[in-house]
């Protein structure tokens, strides 16, 4: 099976973009080779741009506080795993504390480095980070891998409160869902949402070997899904076959 996720508002879209970028940055930062560390640094530059929204930290703090107020009374529910709930509430409290203690814009520590900003500016130009353009960067890329990993770890660490807060919100969102099975007849599916609570995230699961992908559009009234072919005569067109899939509506 393969799962596709589709955010239905800008806030969740931003958190999912950050999730993808953090995964990429941490993956490449843990490797050994210079091109991998270059990829990690590019991901950090993208995180800086995405996270620079002035209201991101405020949004996270408000949502985490709301979740804490919702989850706290569940301690007395005998059907709830109290140990898991206590750990989650402690994680929320810890992230809240670190976010509140973080001064200035997210990513300011990178923006204050002229050297890193010179690399970021040149990286936007195709082939702009060649050794003759940025000899100091070429020197860094030729340092011992452990030294580069240490630098990357220092640059990633100030982003940790944002990463941890985003991870908690997305985890709670994905776990709070309702699931239903559907069929898209001749590759097209529509569902009216007027009697349904509007979701913040859709998760669609289908067979991995089906040669098509879902093209999702939604508003507060209706959900439309078209399954677009990715091989043969159907490439780029709606597939002319019935597609079975599972749909999850996720809400905080």
C-alpha cells in the first residue's frame, strides 16, 4: 500500500513542509560525504525560509496549549494509557518551555552569519557554489566529516523546538482520524462535506502497484479526487478504471 497526505489549510501545509525538510536535513547531516552535507545545508536554508513566518511560533504555542487543556482531564479516564498520556503532556510542556525561551526569529542564527548567507545566496544560482565562486565553502567541504557534522549539528540544534512542536501537532492530527473505504468509478470520486466536520488533513491509501496517483482538491463544501495515470496511454489523464482506496479525515 502507498499513502498520500493532503493538507487542507495553510498552517498544516507549513508544518508538513517543515517535517519533510527536517527529515532531509537530519538524514544528510548524519552522513559522511561532502555532497550529502551540502544537501543538509540546503535543507537548512529552506527551513529558514519556511519557518520565517512571524506567526509560526505563536501558532505552535497556542495549539500545544490547547491540546494540553484537552488532554489533561483524560488522566482520570480508566480507558486511557496514563503512562503514555503523562509522557505526551510532559513532552508538550517541555516544548512549550523551550519555544517560549527562544528569542528572535526562527533561523536568526543562520541569518547572522555572513558566510552562510553568502552560500545561501549563491546556492540560488544554478552551479553557483562551485569552488571558484566560494573557495571558503570548498575548504569547509574538504574538512574531516566529523568536523562538518559538528557544524551541522550546531546549526540544526536551534531549530529543535520548532521541529519538536511541529512533530507533536502532526502526530496528534494523524492519530485523531476517522477512516472510510471508497471506490472512484472510472477514476473520479466526489464527496459532499456539508454534513461533515471539515478535516485539516486527508490521508489516502491505495494499492502501491496501481499506475496512477490521486489529484486532490477540496473546500468546505466538497472533496474531489481524480486518479491520474503515470504510465502508458493514461499518463497525465484520468484513468478509465475503478479505483478502490481508503480515506482518513484527520482533525485536531
